[in-house]
């Protein structure tokens, strides 16, 4: 996902320029990983739900 990768890059840059401490970076990257997994799960479930809705609403 592009937005997750963008945030990851921004977090790494922030650490490199010493705006964030390593511990904060690690926490943010861990949270970002969890959010990315949730987003991918949601994204993967959407086509399945659309197909299910078509099957149940078809005459």
C-alpha cells in the first residue's frame, strides 16, 4: 500500500535527521505494520463481500 510505504519512509527520514528517537521509531513502525495488515485485510475482504451481495440480491 502506497500510503503505508509513504509513512514508513517519513518515519525513517525523521529518525535519520534525529527528529525521532529510535524507541519512538520502533513503536511507530510496529503500529504502522499492524495498520497495514488491517488495511490489507479490509481490502481483500471487499471483493468477496461484493460477490456475496450479488449472489444474495440476484433474482
